[in-house]
């Protein structure tokens, strides 16, 4: 028997969440590195560049936190360790 909650939100697997976390971490690192490289070439200070980049990094960090919370909810035995 399927509840309406099951049809509204498809179930994701631990592997899918783990893969998303990995991809977001890679994206965050690449975004930071490429932005800093471009800023260096444009002779923009690292401080100014990071100030402009911070809102986007905060969004990525929030998404990562949410994914990690979902992963912890799916794997409570590993979260307790």
C-alpha cells in the first residue's frame, strides 16, 4: 500500500545522495579555484572576490548540509559512530 507521501516525493538511495554530496563538493572547489584564478588574472583582490563569491558558496554549503542530513536520516547506524 502506497501513501500519498510516497508518490509526492520519490525515494532516493544512499548511493544517490552520496554521489550528489561528492558532486557538490567538487563543484564548490572548482568554482572557488576557477573564480580565484580569473580574479587573479583580472588583478582583483582575493578578499573582494571571496566577498562576491560567498553568497553562492553559502547556497552550496546549505545544499550540502541538507544532503548530509538526509544521508544521516537514511543511515542512522553510521551517524551514531
